[in-house]
């Protein structure tokens, strides 16, 4: 049986990857190297500091910890600027209908995001009322693929991991779900999400019924 669904935010409910990309690219420009959209794929689902490490590796640069914190802070200021202008039109297709259908069927709903900016996004898109619990990067000490964020989510909605299904667009997130003893639905492409229990291209036309078929 399914008691709860745990949702990743960036890439599953909203497309904020484009804002992360513009902000990281701006930093790369300042530092004097090229950062492409393809490079940006490697940052999806990865924590802020781990993303910076990947970025700097691409640019062939090394800095001390203090400088790295300053750079991450700079990128985040730009990113927050972009997401502060978001509204509900940026919720991905099918999301509201699916969340409503889950609720109608008595399924508890939690957020499990690596982002420390999740509340800004949820507030601006008016998604807050859809959740029974919200766990984000401000509540965790270990990043995905560590299962912490989803285990905290399951606990917050009083469900055992076996009764939870995680929705994720990043490989590290699917691994986190599996390590936490949860089933998962990969949202995106089978090439990166092959380890998920089931894969869908997006949440468009997703329903509780369809979910039961997919993971049974
Ligand atoms: P922030 P998710 C993740 O969110 C993003 O996919 C990833 O690209 C980002 O680096 C990470 O959040 C941290 O975000 O810098 O806002 O704290 O996919 O787990 O919802
Ligand atoms: Mg994601």
C-alpha cells in the first residue's frame, strides 16, 4: 500500500534548473571560463557547495574554503533574485491535478528537497497548502544520495519508508530513495533514472490510479 508521496522540488514540481543555470553561468563568466547547459545537468539534485566544486572542476580552478563560500553566496544572491519573481505559472504541467488527486485518495504529501531556498519557491508558486510536511536543505545535514531528507519526510507524515513513494528527477535522489528503503518514480529520462521503480516523462496526466499501476 501507499500512505505517502514525497516530492523533490526542482525538476519535479517546478523548473528552477534554468535559474540555477543562469546564476552558475554568470559566476563562470566572471571567473573567465565557459559553462554550458550540458555541464549544468551534472548539478541537478546536488547540494550548493557540491555544485560549486563541480563548476570549479569544469573551470580547472581551485580556491580555499573561505573564497568558495563567498562564491557560493554570490551565486545564491543572483539565484534568489530570479526565483523571487516566480509565480504559479511556473508549476510544471500536471502537478496541481496530481497533488489534488493524491489528497482526495487520502495520501499524505511531503516535500523532500535539497534546496535551502525551497520556501521562497513554494510561497511564490502558492504550493505550500498542498503539503502535510516540508523538508528542505535547511533541515538536513547530509545531501542526497544520503536518504536523510526522505527519511525525515516519511517521519514527518508518520509513515514507514515501505509505504512511501519518492518522485525525483535526479539520479542522486533516486539513490537516496532506494537507500532509504522507499520506492521511487523517476521523472525524466530512463538514461539517468534507470534505478527508479518506475519512470515517467513528466507528471502530466499522472493520477493515483496510474501510480498504483506503475509501482505494483
Ligand atoms: P540551493 P531539489 C536541488 O533541489 C537542485 O536540484 C540543485 O540543483 C541545487 O544545487 C540544490 O537544490 C541546492 O539548492 O542552492 O537553492 O540550496 O532538486 O533537491 O529540489
Ligand atoms: Mg530535483
